[in-house]
C-alpha cells in the first residue's frame, strides 16, 4: 500500500514538469524570446552609459557593432584570403597549363581525324580545352581549399541568423508594455513606433545603394582597362547577334531593387528595428570600404612587382642582344691573361 501511494505521489509531483516539457514549440519560443528580452534590458541598465545618452538606443548600436566584429568580420577576412589564394596560386597554374592542354587537344584531334570547317574544328577544340581546364581548376581549388562557392556563400550565411534573430528580438521588445516607449532617438519619437519623418528608412536605402555602387571606387588602372576590354568584347558579340549574359549587371540591378525595397519595409517596422538595420548597414559599408582598400593596395603592389619583373627581363634581353651584335661585328672577345713574374 505504501509503495502504491509513493508511486502515485511521485506521478503527481512530476506532472507539472511533464506539462512544461510537453509545452508546444511556440510557447517555448516565446519564453526564450522573453528571456533574451529581459537579458537585453538588464544589459542596457548595467552598462556604464553616460546619463545624457539614450540607454536602449546605445545598447542597440553597441550590440550591433560587437556582433558584426565577432561574427561578420572574421568570416569576411577568411573569404578574402581564400579569394587571394585562388587568384595568386590557382589561376597562374591554370594559365600556365593552357598552352600544353591546347597542344595535346590538337594532337588528339589530329589522331582522331576530326573533319569539318575551320570554325567547327575551332569550336570543338575550344570546348575540349575548356572542359579539361575546368576539371583541373576544380581539382586545384579543392587542393588549395579555395572553392568559390564556399567563399561566396559562407560570409552571408553566417551573418543571416544574427540579423534575423536580433530583428525578431527587437521587434518583440517593441511590443507594449515596454520601456522602449519612454525613449526617443534622432528622428524617432519612440523606439516602438515607425519613423514619422522617414529619414532613417531613406538613409538605410542610400547606405545599401552606396554599398552596391562603391565597388568601382577602389579599382586600379589595370582593372579598369581590363573591364573596358571586356565591355568591348561583349559589344562585338552582341553586334554579331550573339546572346551575352552579364551576371554582375544582373546582381547589381537586383541589389538596387533591394535598396528600394528596404526603404519600404523599414517604413513599416518599429524604430528599434530600423535603428539596428541602419547601424548594421553602416558597419557593412565601412567594412566593404576597408576590404576594398586592402584589395586595392594589394593589386597595386602586385602590378608594380609584375612591371618591375618585366622591365628586368626586357633590360636583360636588351643586354644579351647588344652583346650578340657586338660579337657579330667585332668577333668574340679574347681573354687577356697577365703573365705571372
């Protein structure tokens, strides 16, 4: 009897825990959001912020900067180094392989006795060369750990969860009752309402657009010249009636539309979320400028080094040709040995 009573009592005591564990996922999510919200408010209270500064807005800006420094910047530098490894190690090897591959493909087509017009033979030859070089390039990317897909995808993928999570948290904090009602910042009357002037949403759109358009600000002369050559080559192909896809223009046009879309969306969300978005976009713009300037200096050093090597090779060739001409005119120089007395 006592054992039965003890088992029943234990079941009754464990029933609240079972109810907590069997709570629906939506309730657990709201509970975790409330915990994070309370932690954010406690952090804003505990930080040594000057009394003249708005505490919650300052905490939003600090959290944004610290999260970007801790998560976004390291992965961006990691991706930039992988890009440099692909440009400085893999691509020179692929370019040096191209003549050998072209000769081997020509010999293979000669053995196979490939027939057709000159244009058809050239098309088959270029197709085979591209396939071989593409396979070798993929193998080299894997060997040197600089695959382009991972280099492009990992930085935005690591940033997205933090961006979405903080946006949801600040949106939750902006729901009444909240202390965000009692604080204003810049053009925001309160952190819970939308910006009545639309200044911050418009600033968000312009910052996003500047991040898109500033890619040409840090291009070297050689890069600009190469881009002009590519544009002329594309214009000739279009003049011949060929279809030319330009992924960069498509991406830029899409990002310009995103800039306009962010203005519209930012005009409908609470001021705390807009403040976070503007701070994150401004940090991203500064980060892009710093990385582009770093890339610009590296490119200039590489171009100066390449020019110096070419000038050295040219002066060496000129010196050898001068010696050859003098030998042809005056004959080989005779060595004069001094007699030892």
